[in-house]
């Protein structure tokens, strides 16, 4: 069997957006999410600058998402060079000792692989990880 390493390069959702917001009571007595002061200031600034141009807004958001992805890729490369595979796996950004158990064609001719951790002929559960649909990953042969 070939053994593979799966690494998270850029998540579809940033780690910040994956965290559940803290619920706090507001002065009106209703529960909801309280925005940090910096976030409130940023939202106010963005709303004051809003000119109603949706194309401009979307273009700006796409640029910001690309910047975030690039920063995440640089952080990932730094972590990969500094941490062991076991440490990366414990952080949830790598899955080691995976085996391809199924290969098929998907839409647009894409290759779909099913990866499992198989030890002694028995499929093992995967550890906790941060992988989700749409993530950019790297798959490396480690055999």
C-alpha cells in the first residue's frame, strides 16, 4: 500500500470564522452576540464608505479573501518547516498514514480519491482535524 500525507494549505473558511461567537446579554436583556469594539468601528467605517456599488464591494471582498488565503499559505509553509508531522496532525492541519481506498472520476473529469487510515487491514478512525469542503490541500506520497 502507498502511504499519503494530507496537508491543509488554505481553508475555505478562515479559522476565525469557524469559531462560535460568544453569546452575551446586551443591555436590553436580549441575548445575542456582542461585537468587539474594533469590529464595531470597522463595521461603522465600512458602512459610512458604502456607495451602493455592488461590483466594487464584491471586487474588494475577493481581493481580501485572496490576501487572507495567501497569508494562510505562508503561515502553513512556516508551520510545515518548523513542526513535525505528528505536531501538524495534532493541530488538525495534517493527516498522516493515509491509504487510497477508492479512485473514481467526478464532474469535469476531476479525480476523486477516498483516503482512509488502514492499519493491519483494519480501517481506523481519523483524528480530529480542520479539513472541510472547498479547502486547498496538498497530498504527498510518503511511502
